[in-house]
C-alpha cells in the first residue's frame, strides 16, 4: 500500500503544478515522517530527463548536386539563345553522351544553330568530390557547376571569380514554363559583371545569363529530352 502511495506521489510530481499550490516540501512536512522519507528517497532515484527534440530539416540545405545535374541520362537540351553579339534569337543545343562510370564523366556536344553552318564544340562534365565540375560550359569556360555538399550561401573562388549559392528553393520562368525548387548560383566576375545560372531538380540547367559591360547573353530552356 505504501509503495502505491509513493508511486502516486512521484507520478503527480511530474504534472505541472496549479497556481497557488504548495511546494513538495510543504506537502511532505504535513505527511507521516516515514512516508515522507520514503518519498524523498524515491524522488532522488527518479531520473527526470528533458526529451530531445527531433532535428528540424534546415531550410538552408538542398539535396545533392546530382539531382540538379542528371548528366547520366543522355539528355538533349534546346535553349533559346540571345546575345548582343548577334541579332535575333538562335538555338543552342546541349547533347549529353553516354555516362562513363570509369571516370564519372560525360561528354557534352554543344551546337549553336545560325543562318550559316552550325557551330559545334564539346566539353566534359565530371562528378567529383567537389561536386559537378566541367571543362567547358554553355556561355563560359571551365567551372565548378555545383558544389557538394550543396548549401545556401555557400561560396567558392575560381581564379579571381567569386561564386555563391544564392538560393536553393527559387523559381524561374523560361521558354519551357515555370521551374520551381531551383538552385541559383551567382558568379561575380573579376573583370566586372555577373553570371547567373539556374538548375531545376530532375532537369538540370534551365537558364543562364551573362551580364558584363561589353556583352550580355542569355539561354533559356525550351525543351529537354531525358532517357
């Protein structure tokens, strides 16, 4: 019976006390001495630990870069291409070749269609410990396409150019529609100007814009075919 009473008192201690309630010692002072001593001993043995809250998902984190650069899916991307170096609009196409597991790379064929002979070049994209790296790109040269891990406001330098992950959950409208949940990377160019590029989850590069004093260029995704 005494054990039951002790257990009840200890359990009640775990409940929030109502306003104006007596302290525990006040209650025990008016209790049978033997019972009060037993309650005090039970309280000392009782382990009270605050529950550890479940970790919250950070709004500043994003999935791995491979989600935004599915270069292993033999994709064909068609972009609307505008530039101050020519009049009108052209088509820029990126064709991703077969993924090579040997060196975790893929060769990309870049074609710019114009009124004359199409201009064809090629570059390679690699998946490394640093992230997605490329020895060429649609509007620029070699660069780290996307770092790994991918985190909001992450920065890195390439030569004198400064790169920053400006957003990990933004949206942009391109010729193919609205793309949500995009990663946006801004590059501050050493010679002046900026480069903005957007990657959509499950799609890849959907828009890229180069703004300098002497040249402005932009590509906007029109269509893509992924295997």
